[in-house]
C-alpha cells in the first residue's frame, strides 16, 4: 500500500512548516530551525527548497513575495491543518510511550 503524501511529516518538514506560521524566506527558515531545536535539527538548502516546492505544489504554503531571487512564504490553512494533525500524532505517540513505561514518569 502506497504511503499518502504528507500523512506523517519528517522532523525537517515539521519544523519548516512551523517556521512558516509567520512569513519568511528560505534563508530565514534555515536559521530558525536550528534556533528552535537547540541545534538538534538542521535543514540543508537542497532539502529546504525541494520541500518548499512540494509544499507549494500541495497548497500547504503560498508564496507571499519575490524580491530578486529571494522568495517569502507563509503557511496556508491546509498546511496548518496538516501540521496540527502531525502534532496530535506525536502527542499520541508520547502518551503511548508513557503508558508503556509508567515507571519513568513524565520525563
């Protein structure tokens, strides 16, 4: 059975969309992701611009302005919905982990 595109997000996808809750350009996203994650997650330019193109194609983000080669984007309602669903999925996984290992408390 084929995987539905964007049914689950990779960590990089999640943080790129999270950054685009506010309008920003690609270089801003590349700076914001490591800042948000304490350096745990990095996004390379090839990955970023490939995902931005896919997100645009799927109407998850929209282009807001073009200044030379610099393009800015913002999350659409569809993108926000997909991000929210993935957030809920992650919360359910965390709850399942806590049920499986109750002795570890709320680490």
